[in-house]
C-alpha cells in the first residue's frame, strides 16, 4: 500500500477544487488590533488589517483582561497541571463557572477547552443519561453539534434549516413517550441568520422536549448583559442547556455549557471529553472571567459593534455587493466559486493589506463560497474606507456580479 500516494491524491483533490486551506502567519499587535503583521511566504513582513477575526469586541487586548491574566500567571504559573478531577480545578475555574452561570441565569456552568468540545462532549453524552433519547438537529448546525449527535449512538432527526413546521412533523411522528431534545443555534455564523428560539421553545413545551442552544456567535454581543440572543428576547429561562464560547466576543479561549445543577453534574460525571481533558490554564480562566464580568456592564461596546456592522452592510449594499443581511453582525459577501474566492482573498491581502479568509465547502454549501467580514468597534473609519474601496475595485477588476444576494 502506497500511503504517500494516497495522501498526495487527497491533497491534490483539494487543490483542484480550490478548497485547499492555507495558514496565514500573522502577529496581532496589542493595542493596535485589528492591525497585525503578516509574514509573507518569501519571509518579508507586511502590515495588514484583519477583517475576518472572531475577537468581535476587541477584548483580546482589553487591559482588564490582560491584567487578570498577568496576576493569575504570577500567582499560579502556566498550566493547570491536570484534569478537573485530578488537581486541575482552581479558584479561577470555579470563579469563571460562577460568572457564566450568573450570566445565563442558570444554576451551574461547566467549562471545556473549547465550545467545539463542549458541544461534542455534551451532545454525545446525553443519550447515556436519557436512554432512548431522540435528538432533533437543525441541518445547518455547527460541525461540533453534528459530530456530537452522530457519535452518541442514539436516534437523530434532521430538520430543514429554521423550518419549525418540518420540526413539528418530525416530533409528531415519533413515540410521545420517547425522551426528546431539540438542538439549534441562535445565530448561524456563515449567513448570519437567527434561529426561531421562541417557536422552538413552544414546540419543546408541546412535545415535552429538552432544548439545547448554541449561542457561540452571540454571547458577549447580544442582550442587556451580553448573554446572547436568548437574553435579548427574554427566553433564557426556557432553554435547558446553553452552549457558549470564551474565544470570540470574550477574546480569550474555552467553551462551556450553562444548565441546571443536575445537568452539569451529570455531564461532568459521564462525558469523556470533560473527564479526560486537562483543564484550561488558570490564567486563561482568569482572563475569561474578567472579560465576562466586564462585558456584563458594557452595553456601549455591543451598541458600537452593531453600528459598525450596519454601516458596513449599508455601504456594501450601496455598491451593489452581493451580501446576505439577516440583521446580525456577520457580513457575508457571496462569490459563488471556490477558485475566485481564494483569488479575491489573495488579492485583498497582497495588494490591499486586508486579510479576509475565504470560506469554502464544507463550511458552506458548494456554490455559496464567500468572504465573511466581521466588523468590530476597533475597526475605525479609516479601516472601513479601505475595505470598501478595495472591494469596489476588485469587483470591477474581476467583473463580478453586483446583484444583491437574497436575505
């Protein structure tokens, strides 16, 4: 067996389809982000502006967060030294879980090393706790949710994206006595559309189902204290399990679930993805706790963030850019071809010093390849002007479609 030839074939297929992904070597500049330094393939350095990052509010350079991390690392050193069960639980982890439980109005929260692991570990463990569980999953759910549902060995039903009537049909077709759970997201990050939280909660009540929501692209940015879209819509009390991240709006690292004491206790006791993983470094937990606490009292940052997104979308629409606008902070510009998307990304970076990573299949369906922009409060008028002018010039240069994409 020629394993090298098989690897060559697999990688060549990605190149041929325009889906081969490259790492862009950048160094963020504290105090100056979204500006960064790109180390080019030839070894040279180029100053760039990052327009595709998930540090949505610039908290990765907030002095409150950095000070908390410095204090913790001086007090404890670098790593946690173990799993949560074996020497890896510190006052910093407990403090962060308390902040998160308070944020979401739940009894408890449980930390994971990432939101991906939190989704995967939780969803794959639930059938152990509820034998015969049927999970109803939105077809556009994140890969981590899909993987967790796939691996759990239980029954699953996939409902059409945001299609509440299809979900109702699936729920009604199953045994009324079977335990059920509906898994969905508050904001779907590639199109920026919102999940129908209230309608799904109504169905869950009607059919006696648990609710599991991924608020990864909403925590920190929506709601009076930044608890997400469910808080904004006053629906948090109707959700049984809330998944969130500390690596996007909170600017640090890690993921979590917030739920009842019993639910968190059961997940931590049964989920291999929690039991056998070294816990977050104390300094990371300290920084995340400081960020969560800070953003609970910083609605002005959320307002600035939404304003920036609205301005960018308005300006791009004025140029006829094919954007998708569902009213969230995410700004996808549809290209529709993987090779063209990669080319546009390369030209933005090399010719205009703007970094926007191409989004291709399997992250999005074929034919909907795109550039995805994430404006933030730290993107000023100068950065906004540079991006808009660059896109206008490239769309003309490449003779691309300027008809607006459907919302």
